[in-house]
C-alpha cells in the first residue's frame, strides 16, 4: 500500500512539474524534452521523439528516439491516418523505418488537425498497464498544449513581424500608444522626426517623446484636431489620432499618424509665387496693347476701313478676355483661404451700394444678350466691416457667370437680404440649371460643368472658386441651389459677427 501511495505521489509531482514548466518556461524545446523524459520514465521506453510538422517545425529526441528514419512528410501522413489515443505497434508505411521491436505512436491534434506526433521506441513489444496508458495520455495532452502554444506564439510572432514590417515600410511617422498613452511601437520615420530611437521611446509617455504641447494634446485626446504641425527644420505634417479597439470593441490604445505634406506645401508656395510673378508681369504688356488698340479704334492714328475696324475689335476683345483671366488667376492665388497671401483691408461696407454699382455696370452686357437684370436690396441690410474690394470681385464673378450662362431673353436678379445673424447675397438666373451631382465640386478650382450648350462660353473655372474663397475669408460660405432646367441661384453668406461688425475690436 505504501508503494502505491509513493507511486501516486511521484506521479502527482511529475504532472505538477510538467504543468509548471509549460506555464512558466517559454523555451519550447525545454518543455518538450521534459515531457519526453517523463514519457520514458512512465513507459520504460528506450527512446522518445516528438515532431511538430509546421508553424513551427521542430524535432526533439531523447534516448534512442532519433533513430526513426522517414522521408519528408511521411510522419505527417501517418499521423493524419491515426485517430485519438495511443497506438501500439501500428503498421508503418514504407517511407518510415523503425529499427526496434516495439513502438508506441500518438497523434497530437490542435483544432482537429494533426499538428505533431509522439513516438516511443522499445527493444521489445511494449505492454503497458492501464495506469501507464492513463499517464501517457496525460503527457500527450501536455504535448497538445505545448503544440497549441507553439502555434499561437508562431502566429503572434508572424503577426508582430508583419506589423513591424508594415510599420517600418511606411514613410510617414507613426506612434502606437497603449491605454496609458505610453509608446508601444514607433517606426523609423518617427525616430527621425522626434530624434529618439524606439528603444529609448518604448514605455515612455507620448508627451516626453513628441516634446510638443500641441501635438501631445492631440495624442492625449485633449483636442480633437490639429490642422498642421511644423518641426523646427520646417517640415510640415498633418497629424491624426485613431483609436485601436480590442476584440470586444473597447478602446485599447491609439495610433498617432503624421502625414508629411512638406512637399505639397512647398509646391503650393512655389505655384502661388509663380502665379503672382507671371500675373504681375503680364499686366504691363496687356495695358500697353489695350492702349494702342484703343487708339487705333478711336481713329487717333487715322481712319480704319471696315475690315480693319473689325480686326481691332477682335484684338480688344481678346485683350479683355486675357485681362479677365489674369485677374482671376491673381485673385484665386491671393484670396485662397489656405495659401493666399492677400491681407484683408476691412472698412465700412454697404453691400446694397456695391450691388447697385455692379448691376449698373453690367446693363450693357446684359442688353447684348437680351437679358433683364434687376436688384432687390432689403431695408434691414446693415453696414458691415468687410473688404469691399474682395466682395465686389466675388459678386462681379457671379453676375458675369449669370450673363454668360443665361440664354437670350432670360432674367437675372441680384439680391441682398438678412437672415438670422448673417447677410446673404444671391444671384438668380433663368439659365439651364445645374445637376445636383455637380453642386459638390462646382466651387473647386478650375471646375466647369461641361454642356454642349456652353461650348462657346469662355472661362477658366476660377470664378466660383474666388467667390467661395472671398466668403470663407469673411467667415462665411458659398453654395448653389439649382436643378437641371430650373435655373440657378448662387448664394454668398457673410456672418454678422466678429470682425464683420463695425463695433468689433481685437
């Protein structure tokens, strides 16, 4: 009886040791070797071997277990044909050679698939007791746990390697943060920008790594957006913060990504500077050509015959068209809310007076198209503190467009009125209308709606871009209400608040 108790105690010690090593030792081969040693002790085998077939592949042998010879893939095929449990001397395929009288084989399955095989070698055919078979089954279960852990670790390692490869391949700086806002991962681009290696940044609060209050505030969630962030060496980034969720959909960390827009900012600056220089340099020759052509038209240098007069008229029309284009190019560059260099000059501004003057100056062009143009100025329109030149340019563009795109015999109405705490300027026409799907991009730079009826209408696609830019520079917006065949009404809103008020003080 004492012998049985001692055996039970030894078996419990063995199982505890196996479980402890599996739970605490990350060394896969060490765990397998311990299980194989115990399998030999339990069964009296001369040798023991264990194979993992893939992800990760491994082979561990103790005693004479390594004497088994097999062709590639033969043991995996044998394991796949066997069911659960331990098999005593199962028939071996021709590709497997075992120089022993006896062997025990057990397939180790993970998620139903044959992941590995335990092999015990005996000098004679083994006869195990029920207790030995039970203990061996427990050891097979231990190998199953080891195999499952190995596959999980391999998947995690592969996923981590893939994640790091992807992270390192991204040229924009990226920081991964845990739920305590400490750095978990950092790609080489971020190392360069923040002047710190990943090894030094790992585990540190993001504020200590980025060393910029505005960027740290975004990373910590104190602010929701940060339009741009510029480094000391004049590199510009557009940062964003994305939440990382766990399997239950709960926030588990954050990613701070910085999109490098330095090149685009430089291109924008270069384009704006080029546009400014070219537009400025074109004005002198255009003014000169217009002056001399006007002198020809007026007969200051002699009378012109009918054909010559027609040619001079065409020349003047072309100069006017180029001048308008240069004006629009210049205005688009100056007034752009993002890249414009124009400094607003605010003063007391009467929108009703501006509209009346613009309409008066467009009566002749409207009459040429047999158009009726009228105004509607509400009585409660206040004087505002605005840039009159900018607003005049915007309204002129809207009226010019209405005249160009309204068929002969149509009507145009220019209005200004108050709605809640804003002023609205509207230009309504009875033209062909605009499809709803074209509204979204109508105010983009160089955007024109293509229609066969407008084939002969000249334009740069900058007029409405200027209109929206002027509105936005005043804190407002511009939009259109139109449907195909219903005419169009263009709106400009100017908030009656902040610097637009005469009483405003900084």
